[in-house]
C-alpha cells in the first residue's frame, strides 16, 4: 500500500438529538459535523473525500419543498468554513484538487462540488443513478439537492465499479483498488443511502477507514448501539444498514488500531482534530 497524507476537516455542522443517533443517547442536541478528508497522494496529488456543506446548501433549500430539508436539519456554517475557503487557508488552492470522491449524494456531503473546477468526480454508478434527474419531493426524500451538482458533472465523472481489481477482506468482503496502485480501497457500505461506499488507505502512522454515514457515532459500530429506528424512514435499506454496520463492527474487532471515521461523529472528529494539531498536521 502506498502511504498517503490525510487531514480531517469539517465544513459546518447541523444539530439533532443524540437519542436519534443512538438508542442509548440522551434527549439533548449534539453536533453532527459535516466532515470531509483532504488526502495527498504522492503521485496523483490532492484528493477530497466528500466536501461537507457550502453556501450552496442555503440557496438549494430556499424554496419549497426542498426548504423542508433545511427545516429538518438546522445548519450552521460560517462563510470561511467551507471546504474551498479552508483549503485556501491551508495553502491548497481549489484548482489543485484532482479528485473528489463522493461517498453518497446527501446534501451535507456534496455542498462543495461546484467549488473545485479541475476535479474529477468519483462515485458509485448505483448512487448516481438513484438521484440523477430527481427533483422536488423525489429529491427531498433522497436527501438530494439537485442544484449542488455542477452542470458539467457527468463529463467529469467516473464510477468506482470501473475499477475491477479487488481483494477479499475477511470482515468487509470484497474491496476494490480505486486507482489500481493499492493506495485507496473502496468498500461498499449500503443501507444509509443507495450505493454508499467508504475508503481505506494507509498513512505513515496508521490505517484509516472513512465510513461516511454507515455509522453516525462511534458507539454505533463499537457497541452496535443503533440509531433510533425512526430514521429507517430516511434510509435506503435498514436491513442493509445493519449488515454494513455489522461488517464494520467485526472489522474494528479484527483491526482495533485502524482509525475508523464516521463522517458526523463529534467525538471522533474532535479527537482527530486535536491529534492533528498536536502533531502539526
Ligand atoms: Zn447521509
């Protein structure tokens, strides 16, 4: 495996009751950070895994019925907190992003797609086919905000299904070699949204597994403390969600040193942010 560099960042957050995210949770509001990862590949250059929110979210939700999305999840985002602005502050201009890997098409993951003009997009074919052409209530029920998609999206798009090189992981099942060089492996994580996947890669110090929304909190996959079952209304398949979560649970038991990152877990995000600050990453 090639060694990559990686930094976990967040572009805004929304709040919801902890008891929604896990059955044992309190009825207090917690933050769901919209995290994304900046990854540096030694040959390819900079890659993003998701983008978090951007100001596009507010534009995309200013009319009925998509306004219901913004009502259901109150979003907090300062102008300087978008992926584009944060990367500029880090010395990574937006035109240097070569790929954006899209775990799934929920509005809190794809807010920044329009901000990176030189990026190619990578997603699963089934995820794109599920949302492509959706609008109005159809889009709302899929958590999809069509205006966040750039007009030239399809001409810049490639599907993970096209990378045929794969291997079997004893807990996760088949994982695929995204760039054909063993640096980034895609892992299907169905259930939360159609065609969702995560990625595995290695840095100098550890193995990393970005699992998107296959779990919301660490407790979901560590202790199989599931989200409140009312969320199944918004999930593509509750059965597949539980199956994906079980695979992550088993993988975690077999690989306790791998850093598993659920996209919205506040605890995980704050711990990693602190560690990255300490190590000056
Ligand atoms: Zn999602």
